[in-house]
C-alpha cells in the first residue's frame, strides 16, 4: 500500500480530536484540544478500509461542517452578550427584557438566517464532495476497462490532431504545431516517417481511404497531399500498465511534473519534404481537411470563413462553400455518402450535400451558444457536435430543429470522435480529461489520468481504430504526446 502522507496523517489526527469533543461544543482554544486529544501514536496506529483519497475527502467535509457549527455557536454567544448588556441598561431604568422573549425575535431571526446559510453551504459541500467520491469510485472501475498501452513522444510542440490509417499497414499519424506531421508504429511507438513540407503549424492529418496518401492542413494557408512508404518494425511485448497506478494516485500535476520531451526522436526517421499536391486557394489558416468518400476529392476548412472542395487529380478548386459568419474550426466527411459538415465560431455547423452534382444543398444547425469546435458523422443519419459552451449534442439529419440528446460537461469540448461500430463518443476536454459517452448521452467512463499517466495539458483530439488488436483509441494534446489506449468495449457496455 502507498505510504501515508503527512497531510493525510494530520487530517486523520484532526478527525480523532474532533470526535473526542463531539459531546461538548465548549471548545474555546487549541491548547484545550491538545490537552484532551488522543495521543498521536494511537491515531497513527488506527487503520481503515477506506482509500486514503476517500478518507481525506470525508475529513475535509466533516471539518467544514464543524467549522460552520462553531461559527454559529460563536454568533449565538455574541448575541447572548448583547442581550445581557441590553438587560443591564434597561434594569437601571426599571425595565427588563426576558432573554427568552428576545430570543424569539432577534435571536430566532439571527439563528434562522445563520441556519439557512449553513444548510445551503452543507448542501453545496455535500453535493460537491459526493460527486468527487463517486468520481473516484468510477475512475477506479474505469481504469480496469481503459488501459494506457503506448505513448508516442517525439514532437517539439503541441499536437493538434491524431488519425489512424484506414488500410494496411495501419499506422498512427499526428499533426503538430512544430510544423511537422509524424507517422508512428502503433505497436512499438517508433517514428516511421516525418513530413516537413509545411512552413506553418500542421493542424490536421487524414489518411486516404485506400492508398498510402496523407492529407495535411496548415497555418501556412495550404493543404498538402503527400505519399508515404513505411515498413513496420517487429512488435515488442506490451508492458501491463494496469497495475502501475492505484486509486490514491489520481492527483493533479503541474507543468513541473512533465517529462523531458525536448529530444527529437523523429530526426532518425525518413523525411518527406515535397508534397504530391499543394492546395493554395485559401486566404487564411487552413484548420482542417478531409477526404470525400472514394478519395477523389478533398474538402478544407479555413479561418477565411470558407470551406473549399478540390479535385485531387487536377488540384483544381471545384466549389467554394461560403455562408459562415466567422472562422471555421473543423470539417468532416461522411464515411459512405458525399456529405460534408463544417463547424464555425459563429455557433453553428452546416451540412453540405454533394450527392446530386446539379444541386448543392446546405442546412444550418443552430443549437450551441459558443464556438462549435467540431461536428462529426456517425453511421446512419446522425451528427455529433461539440462546443466551447461545454455541451455535446446528437442530431438527426432529418430533423434539424432540436437535438435528440445533449451531454453537459464541466469543460470546453475539443475535436470529438465517434466509434462508428459501437457508437461510443470520445470527448477530449480543455481540462485534460477524456470522457466516453454513448449516443443517448450516458457517461460510460473516463480515461485514467494521474501524475504518471494520461495527458498533462489540454487534450486536443481523439481517434478510434476499431480494427487494431492492441490500441483502439488514440488521444493527443498540448503536452506534445499522443497516447494509445485499449478500451474493453464489451465490458464498458456491460457496465452501463
């Protein structure tokens, strides 16, 4: 078991001292408490089956309750002194006021007000503390279902996007603010290819549906299509990380706890510097790009408030999709139909239909109150949208008036991803958490995060890989690393 920390020992000692005085509220100073408290050795020798994190939470809660009652008691004493002082003055004038009678007026009002405040504080404290306790137990359960498998470290700046190849060989792609995109061996964590053709931040990476081609979008106002050739190394046995972290280690960590990520492990891998095709029609940062079904066309989204549709073979601009009032934040294509969805800072996302070459219809979805950071398709007629307003909404394309499900969170949502086969939504957050939900809005799990595993800064994106035997979920963040997770989906759904 982990060694008990000094703060936990102090909290436990304080609890025992409070317990020894629970039958009397006439405690006036700490010296009296020290004289009557239990010996320190006896307190430290006591054992409990509760985890240290839960005990600390309970001790903190009980401490707050005691302080509130203590304050109320002090207020009543002061009010009693005022009553006695008033009686003394009135006695000199031949009048007297019974303290009990006054207590029905001033004292009762004062006590009622204080009790009301105390009640509200207790409710708030109880709710918050209970949520923390429930989250702790939920995290412990989730840790057995969601296990960290591999970390991919080599970028020299934050990673904006992560993607998985759709064809063999299956590799992981990351797009970074360090102006590069890297391809990784999922099994070994080794960098296989480095793309250095952009002169700005690489904001997005997507793989061709059938060829070894990658599409990257950049802050240099271009999107590149480039070819890669990789040879996967021999996979090594994967260490079991499930036993490395216990429930007590679920703690916050600062930037000082970050590992040294300055080493550039990508310097030894082959580098591609020239793209096959460069798409240059935008007048602003290209924030995202994706392949249309079939891979013959691509769509790009830019801060110039437009999305462009290009022909891959000729590099020509086919359509410029206008209508958003502010910068675009993301674009996504349907896996089986010629549909595109674009999201924007104007609090909306738009559905573009290219199934009929002669008709390019557009539908506008309005349901968020802040920037729509991403909107993605699922199998069928559903779209899932995430926003800085801390909500995720599931929409039916046949009914745009209102969402069929709403998920409310405690942090802004970044680029979401849906496990198509199982319909599980992965939500990366600004607060470094990654949570899993089903399509009806039920929370399934939270990926483990502590001082020794998980992301240490904002999580930017996630990507599912349903066919890979080792990792089926990948996340990336501004801590300059990508992480591969093994999600036991049958156990996850059974637990729900």
